[in-house]
């Protein structure tokens, strides 16, 4: 007799291991990286420092941070063959290009086959440094422009904007992107981190795990939502159309992108910071309407709070990128660039006490059918 099976569809509320990396309390909207509140990190840290914290487990001393930052700055260049591959696939979606380029990086990384923790961390640092160069190079190539070399004088966020637009960004825009990277750097066992850990659990290599993460992040239920939110805002166009537009989506059984979360049953703490940035940046750029459009959509979604559906990180991030003149189809790649430290540390944690991640499916199809030779089938 078959044993009774308890299905956990979507792995909802299933704990698969212990972690020392992130703590998420979805009921009160609390997120900690290595014990530090995301609120403090967003306000006081930098992406470089937060990456160090995630990868080494403690905040760096000034000297450690300087050395770490120098390592990041000196690892930004891409092998020319990878730039050539980007040229070959430049018509694809930026996430497909990023996934392809990261996969290709495995052929050039000196430690691809070394799954030790130290080598994995070094690979993660290199890829964290290189990902913006990939995204920016592709953006330029598809416009018929030449990629811009990384500028070692600029920090991670400023260098990305410099390589994307060909000019040094103002400090306030660098700070916004830096904060955005901090807020996206890690988020526990979300779908893409889970995918990366599944790859690592077979003792596959770091680049394969990150390629899995990028492929999973792309989906609109995960990182792809920011792009969809901005499409919605553009489609709405004017503040007074917001409510009717949002209601129409909901009445036809659709979802408002940038709302809802598997873990947060209150406001996503990351969205609080991005909300402030959208409002301030919109005013500065003379485009306050996007914030107003989104605020009206939020009003329509208010009754959904009773069902645990609140604003998430993707609701405001896309508008920030839009206000910075970043094309919509780059939004999720920016999320991916920020998340590489998170995937790295998740893979390191998986390797450090590995167990094959291999759940079960309950078979509900026909059984014991008789095999009929092909010429006797009706
Ligand atoms: N708008 C309207 N209704 C929603 C929404 C939404 N955005 N999200 C969930 N619901 C409803 C859903 O229709 C369902 O209703 P019912 O029980 O009547 O069928 C109920 O809430 C539960 O939805 P679910 O899909 O079972 O919940 P989940 O925990 O599996 O989904 C989610 C989480 C993020 C996939 C979902 O909320 C969603 O699709 N949101 C829109 C996409 C989005 O913003 N994604 C970004 C997530 S945060 C950043 C990241 O992780 O990358």
C-alpha cells in the first residue's frame, strides 16, 4: 500500500536548512543581513561594504574595506572573447545576454573547477565586479556604440552608470543606485537562490549556480516584476487614470505587479527606501507624476492588505531606473547585478554543509499500461 503523502506545493513555508546569512520576518517586515537591519545598511552602508559583510560575515575595518574595494575595482574587465560573445547575441533580452556571458565567463575564470569556499568567494567577488561591465557593454553594443572601459577611480555604482551612459553620474544618482544594490544584495532562499543552491547541491560549479539564478530571477513573478510595473505606469500615463486601470486588471482576475510576496505579509522593508527615492528623484527630475500614479495604484490595492498583499521591492525600483533614463529591459539585469553577492554566499553555504536538494513529486498519472507496438496502435 502506498504511504500517505503530504504535498507542500510550491514549497510554501518549508524550511530546507539553517542559514547564517539573512533573517526575514515576513509578519513584521524585518530583513537582516548577517544580523544587521537592512534599514541601517540602506542608510549607512555601501554596496561594497554590504558585499563584504555578506561574503565574510562581519563588517570590515576601514583597511579591509579599502582592500576589498580595490579588488572589486581591479576585476571589472571582461575577457575580449566574452565581449565578442556579447556582440554575437546582442539582439537578445539583456538577461539572456547576462546569462550567456556569465556562462561564458566560466571558460575564462582561473578557478572554475575549484568549489572550495575560498575559491567560490573569489569567483563571487570577480563576478560581482564584472556583471555591470557585461550589462553596460551589451547596452552600448546594441545601440551600435563601443563598450566603455571600467573606470577604477569610480565606485561600483558610479562606474556602472559611467559605463552605461558614457559620462560620470552626479553623486545623488550614484547614491540611489548604490542603495538599490544594497537592498537587492541578498534575500534568503528566494526562488533564484534556491535554484542556485540546487545546482550547488549536486557539486556543480559556481558559474552554473549563478546561471541558474539569473534564469530564475528573470521571471515576472520574481525580479521581472519591476519592468512590468513601469510598463503599467507608462500605460496608465496620467494620475487620474490609475485607479480605473488598476481596478480593471483586478476585476479581470489579473495581478498588480510589485504587490504580494511569498514571505512578506506586510510592507516589504526594502520598498520603504525605494519609495522615498522615487518621490525625491521624481521631483528633482520634474517628473513627479510617476510617483503619483503608483500612489493611486497603492490606494486601489489597500483592501488587499487584509489578504496579506502589500507592496514589494519591485514596485518602486523600476521607476527609479526609468527616472535615470535606464531602458526598461535592463531593470531585471540591475537586480541580478546587485544579487550576485547573495547568490555567492548562498552557494558557499550550500557547499559548506552540502546535501543534495532533491524533493519528490506525487505521481497521479496512469499505471501499468500495456505497451502496444507502433503498427498496432489505432
Ligand atoms: N495582485 C493581486 N492579487 C494578488 C497578487 C497581486 N500582485 N499577488 C497575489 N495575489 C493573490 C492571488 O491572486 C491569490 O489569490 P487567490 O487566493 O484568490 O487565488 C493570492 O493572492 C495568493 O497568491 P499566490 O500566487 O498563491 O501567492 P504566492 O505567495 O505564491 O505569490 C507572488 C507571491 C510574488 C508570486 C505574487 O504575489 C505575485 O504574483 N505578485 C506579482 C509579481 C511580483 O510583484 N513579483 C515580485 C515579488 S518580490 C521581488 C522578488 O522576489 O523578486
